[in-house]
C-alpha cells in the first residue's frame, strides 16, 4: 500500500475489534503511527497491539485502556496520544455499543451508557484534540456514526438518538473550523460484518423462529438493499480517503456506506 499517511499520528477509539481495528490497520499500513483503545480479553488486546505494531515496525502499538464513558479519561487519552507521538493528526471516534429494546422497557442505565460512549465521548475527544490540530494547522477528525445517524429503526432509541447526535456534532464542529485546514466528517455505515452487528442475528432467528441465514437476509438486512454485509475493509478504505491527501474539501459530511439503504 502507498504510504500516504507517513509521518502522521492517529488515535482510533474502540480499535481492539471490528471497524476500529480495520481502520487502525489500514492507517498503519499507510504509514501512520496509531494508538489503539478499547476493551477485550487480554490476549485479544495483545494480538491487536502486535498486529498493528508489526505494521509500524514496533513490537506493539501504543494502547490506552480508557473507558469511553468517562469524560476525564477520554480527554486524558488525547493528551496521552499527543505526548506519545508529539502531536495528533488524526482522531477517529469509533467506540460504540448497541442495545435493543422497546422504549418503555429500555433500561435507563443502558440509555446513559450508549449516550456516553456513542455520543458524548466524541464531544470530549474532539474538544481535547482540536486546539492542537488548529495550532499545528493540520488535522482530520472522523466520527463513525451509522445509517442510524440519518434514519431510524424501532427498538434502538438510544443508539439512533446518539448517532443522530454524532451527525449533528460533526456538522457543527465542521462549521466552526470551516476556514481552517482541519476537517470533521462522519461515516454512516449500514450493517457491517463485526461482532456488534453479528450479535443481533441470533436473537432475531430465535424471535422469528427461522434460521440465522434467513434472519440475516429477511430481518437484519431488511433495509440494506444489497442484502449483504458491508465488510470492515470497505469502511476502512473510506476512512483512509477521508484522512488522506486530497480530502481537504470534504467537511461536515455524513457519508453513507450502506449498500443503498439511504437511497430507498
Ligand atoms: P465492535 O463491537 O466490533 O467494536 C467496538 C469497539 O468499541 C471495541 O473495540 C470495544 O472494545 C470498544 N468499546 C466499547 N465500549 C467501550 C468503552 N466504554 N470504552 C472503550 N472502548 C469501548 O463493533 P463495531 O461494529 O466495529 O462498531 C464500531 C463503531 O461502528 C460503533 O460506533 C458502531 O456504532 C459503529 N457502526 C457499526 C455498524 C455495524 O454494523 N457493525 C454499523 C454502523 C455503525
């Protein structure tokens, strides 16, 4: 791969799994130094650090165990990345969780956790990272929203509210920095083949008494006209374009990668 991010420093939240790990990988392949973050079993985290580290010519990639639901920790992680790299060029707000329930039964603690992790953490990380980016006259902020940042589905109130919030936050920040060399954009994926989305297949199969294959096509991917998963690498490639050279004119956008979902 062409090393279009050589010399750049990136922080990707929620990068021990799924989309975040895919983005961290493609950035490291493109020559960036990347700090990882996220939860997981110790051996999973060690494997992610070793995999990304190898691409960076290091034994292991830098890693922060920050809990994205904790505002002070989030701001501290940005400072830690700036200290480790001497700067921060790229911030990807990707960490996220999901919970599905009718609104009247939705546990308040789950609502609070989803708003904190999927939305408020983006605010805190951006607020902490932006001053340095503006000062250094270089920066790319990328928020991983969702198709659910643009349209709704039932039973996902907290997630849909948080992701709509991420799109709004993205636009507002983009306007504030529109005349600077820094950009802020959102990616809005449909269903991507990751543990977060795959975990939704089995309960649907049980609910409708059908095979997992049928649950995937007829229920989970009901709104995704392509009727196939988006692959992590496809999202990573969009994330690479948005932080790479030539993307400076894209600001405040919420870019869909959803197999046609939003076209319907
Ligand atoms: P995933 O479960 O594979 O990965 C989520 C990552 O976030 C993991 O690294 C996890 O450890 C981390 N994380 C969760 N809570 C955290 C916390 N409190 N502190 C720190 N890290 C935390 O899921 P994914 O599908 O790769 O999701 C990544 C992002 O993409 C999320 O924001 C999700 O909403 C979004 N998204 C996913 C899909 C999809 O279909 N998979 C579609 C649209 C948007």
